C-alpha cells in the first residue's frame, strides 16, 4: 500500500517533486519533535502529582494478563515499512524526472495500474472487514482486562495525554489553515472519520484510504493528498510521540531514574527517525522504541520495558488517531507551499462533494 500510494503520489508531481518531498518530511519531523517536547513539559509539570512507587507492582501484575489467538496465519510482510518507503521515494522521484524529460510513461503506467489494484483490494476487501477487526481489538481488551486495570491506576495520566493530543492537533489545524486561508474547525470536523477509524484499527497504514477521502472532503487537491497522506502515515507521528514520551517519563519517574530534558530530547530526536518503521501494526511505535531504551538507562529486555509496552498499548489507539488527523493539517500547509512557492500558480479547482460518503 505504501509503495503504491507514495510512488504514484511522487510520480504525479510534474514539478518540484524532490523539493516537495523534502518540505513534507521536514515539516513532519519538526512536528514530531515539537509534540514530544510538549509531552515532556506536560509530564514534568503535572505527572509528579500522580506517580508513586507503589504503582510498579500493580502495573507488573496487570501486564501479565494476556490472551492467545485460537490460530495464526504466518503471513509476513513482503517488505518492511522503512524499505517500502525508501523504494517508493526512489521510484517516484525517478519516474517524475523521467516524465519531465519525455520518457518513463511505461513505468508510470505500471505504477498507476498497481495503485488501482491496491485501491480495489482496499475498497473491496480491507475496508469492509475493518469493523470486524475493530470488534476483535475491543473484545480482546475486554477479555484480558489488563487495559482496564492499568486505566484504573493511571487514568489521570492518560487523560492528560489525550487532552494534549487534542490541543496539539487543534493547534496544527489553526496554524496550517490560517496560512492556507481555510476554516480550521470546519477542516478538523471533516477529518473526524479518520480519527475514529484509527482508534479502532490502531494503525496509521490501515487508515490511509479513509484519511485520503477525509482530505478530499477538506478540499486538498488530488495530487497533493495522494502524495502527502500516505507519506505522512509513515513519517508523521506526533500522537505516538506524545504518548511514548509521557509513558517513558512515567516509567523513569516511578523507578527514580534520570529524566532530565537534555536526556529525553535526544531520545525524542532518535525516535522521530526510528518510528518510520512503526505504522502498520498496533503498538508499532513502542516496539520501534525498544532498541533505543538504553539511551535513557532502560534495558530493552527488562521488566521496565514490559511495563512501558503495557502503558503505551493502553493509549495506542488515541496516539494513532492523533497521527492521522494531524496528517490532514500538514497536507493543507504543503498544498499552499507547493502552489505558491514551487510551481507558482493558483491551486486548481476540483469538485469537492462534501456529501459524498467515505470509501
């Protein structure tokens, strides 16, 4: 899906593909760093009122409750997210350049047909099955009871994290829409279906088709939304960064370890790059973070890491929802930058039917 959408999105850019790619990735990375810094500030100011050493044993007990599936189908990914992203960048940029030189149409046709195949699979199979997948996720959480045990202990902390998600995403829409001349609250309302879908799927990648449609309803042109939304699903993770930073701060505070801003900001900067491998599976962000836990003094195979996973997974749905909603704000700003500063022409008019149902 990432190869199909991102490659075609870049290849469709007739001008400034490299510049637009650089601008989008830079904005996404800065947004992720800002989100992590705000999360640390909130945790440093508020969390000390909630965290006590006695919570460690309770969280450990809750994290031991698991449920195993009746059977599993050993279907691994053909290519991992990071490799798919690099491949999409390479093919998309090269095809875009070739098309400007009058060639590359054969390969572009192949990319376009591959994109149509993926859209057909998504709209005909994946999207209709999403409600059952969401039902399974919530049934699993209800049966194990671990989520509710953790929530009963840390509900104040989790509430702070969700509030920061909402505040940060709202600020993103206010800034981007003010720059682009759109109504931020109307645009945010049109992005809500993607937010709700991501809460159930816990996957930025699985929410791409719904988010692309939300972006269409906001009024972003096709070549920009088909490029920015799939790309940002893999590189823009502010919600996950907010959740992960807050959980790590909680863990370090509980165990009395160093949690200074100088230490955490280095960890945030590394995660901003490492988490591009996160989309596609619930809990991908925290699993991507495990190899880097020694940077903050935590062994990746220690009981502290198990507690971190439990804390994060409880909030993963809301972090993912914040990620995909924020992607719409970035696309609004990128569209304005592209047409105003790169190609230097007015944004083309498209027929945006606000009443058309989502895919």
